[in-house]
């Protein structure tokens, strides 16, 4: 059996907040409880949102909390050559016969999409998750000659990866087991759709970059928020195609997933970095101790019955808890959380 390799993968767009710590603690415990490795990857591709020094803040906050990692820190911004190479491989492939087209009319696995955001919003079906929309496939149906004409004309376009639909029109299902939510099944065409892997500005999209990274880093344990459950389906599909491009047909379904209920603010909105009063920098400045933050997050994870100061090491072997498996409701910040933190 392969050794467990988990990952923490923050975006350096600001300080960590207590919701980020909750997810990071879960990832740390999942790996450390089986003597696994935990990698730190800084997901800094969205250059417009990246804040200077935010990577150092994240690492400093993790160290303050007692959440260590193994090996060198990986920066996505330093992996462009790898993304370029893998995109070239995928761009030479067609969707597998029998699930994407016909022998006489093969469909490219990667195709240009000329749709604007307004076009996509008007033609796409909304799905669960934050702004998750299923693309209607208009540019997938363009003739190759039309694609070439528009590219030659200089039309702005993104690149999408096609998801499979078999020759009889039946859509292909992708399934995986989650440690919290059990067996999850996604109809790739209906629930996910053809997904952007490189944006029209030339930047690589999240779904593609993390799929390349997780595969190349050997990540086989992923812990994160439940809003990314649909992303797991498309990422598994992208990784299948990456392996196929390398001639690797092995079934890698042993990747372990655990998706967590979300932490919400008092208004029921997902906690975000705009909630600066709950970021770790602000809490540290107000004298909050790391053990208090860890204890609150452990309580949210169902590991302990009531919030109390504790260190990550005290909690090894306790994640995931039966309480978390049984209770899938999102968690709302309330007065008790503030009292626990001494605020």
C-alpha cells in the first residue's frame, strides 16, 4: 500500500481565517493519524487576487498553530512549464471512442471556447456550489474549420476539456467514496460539463492546475470543504486523461477524500477572508492563543465534545469523528465561538 500523502493548498489572497484553520487541521490530522506526509502547496495562479507576503503569513500562522508540513513548499506560479507540457499532451488527444463521439467523427479532448461570460451565463444551467455553472457546449459543436478560422482571426478564447457522453447519448457517471458524505455520484455531462482548463487571458484554471499538481506530487488524500465536491468529479476526470496521455491505464481510485461542512458567518454566508475580525492575524493581535483556535476547530470537527484549549498533537487519531459523519449541516459562527476565543 502506498504511503499517505496529503496536502494543504491555501491561496495567498490574505490571512488565514478560522474556517481555513478548521480545514487545515482536518487535513493535518488525516495525514498525521496514519503517519503520512503532508505537503504545502501555495495556489498563487490568480495573480490579480494574490497579496504580497500572504504566503509568508500563511506559513507563519500554520507554524504558530502547530500545523507543520513536509518537504519544500510548492508554488503553482513556478510550475508553468509543467502545465504547458501537460496541456500539449491533452491537446493531442481525442475523447475516448464510444463515450465521446464516433470513429468517423472523433471529438478533440481539448477545444477552444469563444463564449463570453454573458454567453455562458445565458446558456448554462446553474448547479450547486459557489457560482458553479454547467457549460452548454456550444463551442464543442463548432466545426473544426470554424474553430481554425476564428483562431486565425485572433478571436479571444479559453480552452475547455470535454467530458464524455457515449455514442447513444447516455451520459457517463463518475463515482467516488467520501469519508464524510459517503458514496457520491456525478453525471459528468449533466452535473459538471466541459470545464475551462486555460482562461482566455492565458492563465491556467484552478481545476487543471490542481489536477496536474495532485497527480505529479503523488497526493492520495484530499481534505477540503464540501463546496468542492463537484470539483472532485471533474478533477478525477482530468487526472484520468492525464494518466491516459502518459500511457498509464492503472485505476487510481484509491485516492481518499473527506469533504467538510462549511463554516458560515452569523448571516449564513460562507466565512471568507473579507471577515478580517476572524483572521488569524487579528486574533493573534488580540491575544488569542493558538490552543484556543485549535480547540474550537476540533469541536467543529466533532473530535471533542466541547471547545477547550488543545494542541494538534493531542488530537491525532481522532479524525474523522462519527459525529462529523452523522452531522452534515454547515456550522454557523455564534456567540459561543467568540467566548471560546476570549473575544
